[in-house]
C-alpha cells in the first residue's frame, strides 16, 4: 500500500502495486512479453498468476507471518494451521499443470506467473516453510527456474 515496491515513473507519478509496476514495464519493453503474445496466452498467464497469488503466495505469506514472521508478529499455531490447509489447492493445481513437461508454468518461456510463484516459494523457503515432497513437479520447476542466470543474480541460494 504505497511502501514497497514503489516505482517512480514520470513527473512525480508513483506506482505502488507489483502488478501495476509489472504491466507498466511490460508496456515500456514488451519483448519478450511477460504476459503472453496472444489473447489466449495472456488469459492463461493471468489465470495461473491468480492461482499463484491467491492460492499460494497469500496463504504462504500468512503462514509465515503466523509462524516465523520477519515483522516479529507473535506465532499463532491455529492461524498457521488454517493457512497451511489452504496451500494444497493451489500447489496441487500448479503441480498437475506441470505434469505435461512444460519448462515454465505457462509454457516454453518464463512469464509473470513464474516470478510470482518463485517469489512465494522463496519467501517460504527462507522463513522455514519448505515445499512439501508431494509437489515434485513444482519442486523440479523451482529448481530449474532458480538455476537460470537471471534468477541467480537476484535470488539467494
């Protein structure tokens, strides 16, 4: 809500939401597209991104904050259990999508959904919430994603 991330674009205009920033940068530099090149690709990327955001990032973030909060919030085991119980819906959905052998979540190249899911999983990993073994396809994707040179520059081992 206007704290981090924030991008100053021009004439003192600030964008303060991740998706707005990403879409702004996409419009400024559309090749390669982070949202897809066709109407269907863009719809599929946004569909998967919503799953990653609402069904993985949101509950995982709340789980972290109710167990090992970087903001020093008190642990709340009941709340942690609630959010932990929500993760299988999103992770299972994504795991099933990856069974077809695609290298990235939406197909042959990385898109915004790869960034969203990687950020979620990396936050959990750093705060002591590992990915459950039953999500082997997601774990394999995450290892491939993190091995890319561009990702190694910004994501700690």
